[in-house]
C-alpha cells in the first residue's frame, strides 16, 4: 500500500517586492516522517512553513496539507519562530496551553490540557504564571499549545532558538518521544545543522530552491557550503 502523503507541494513560488523568496519548490512528505529544513538566513525556510499553514500567499504553484488547501485542516499544529504572546499578561501555564483548543471544548478539552501538561512535564507548573517560565519551559509551553488539538502534522520554526544546551537536549528528546507516541509527522526548521542531522529521518537544504534532500548521513557542512557556494552557513550546537 502506498504511504499516505501529509504534504504535497508543486511548483511553489513566493516573491516579495519583486524578489523571489521561494522558486520552483516541489516537495512531497509522507506521513510519520521527521523532516529537517536547513539553509542560510533569508533562504525561505520560514516562508515555506508560513505557506504550509496559509499565512503566506504564494505567487504560484499548489499546496495540499493533509489533503486540503493551506489553513483548512484542523490536523496541523504550528509553533512559529517568535510566538505572539505577551508574558507580562497574567495567564497561567494551563490557560496558555488551552488557547490551542477548538471553541467549546468543555470538559473533554480540560482533560486534554491535563494530558498534554503531563506529557510535556509541565504539570507541576500548571497553575504558575506563564511569565515565570525559563526559556526551555516556554518552548515546551508553545509545543503544548500546538499539541492540545491532537494534530497529525506538527510544523516547528526554530523551536530551540535561544535555549541553552541542556534545555535544547531535553526539548529534542521530548519531541522525539511525543512523535513516537502520537505517530506525528514533523517538519522542523533549524539554523543548527547538528540538531537536525541528529534527530531527523531526512533533511532538505533550502536556499530559494531545494539544493539537497536525503539522509542526514549523506550530508555535512562542507558539502552544504559547496552546494550554496558560501561557507559558515550554519551555527553548530556545542555542549
């Protein structure tokens, strides 16, 4: 039986101010895969994710996400690079996670929030103000807000940006565990090549177009630099 396709992109073109950000993107991602997306700053990584969730309108091409146009499927969880949340607002941790629920979720929704808090190790902080969380805890909080709807597809834009090495490792191990437990398809953008190469099934290298797609073991930074014609494209995670 042919595997189910979670994402199907054909001929995607996105331009801003007459400048091409993405051009000729063809991408098919099967369900249950963990795909990493790397590339230089300004290479279109965030634009690709925003196009998949319907926040960016393409100039050309077609996109299907879980069989539907972008933004139409409820089976998508999205964690943007800079989540819009004012931590000065006196919201509790469980309230922020609950923001991801569909309207009128009732008792079932409250139960689901408790499940996600437990799954992400946030239960002891459930009634704490979100503003007191550390950087790593905040990343788990936003992951929880995305997971509370029980998505089939999870899109993450730089989820480990700005966290220390210990919090980074904890978050990534948690993400792998959640993916295995829930059967999620995951697409993760990261500036950190070593993070992506360690935890994903496959990688795409994106700089306006797709320069490489394949196993992390087939790729190193030297080869990436040769592909793009530049050096020092990526920051490496160091313990």
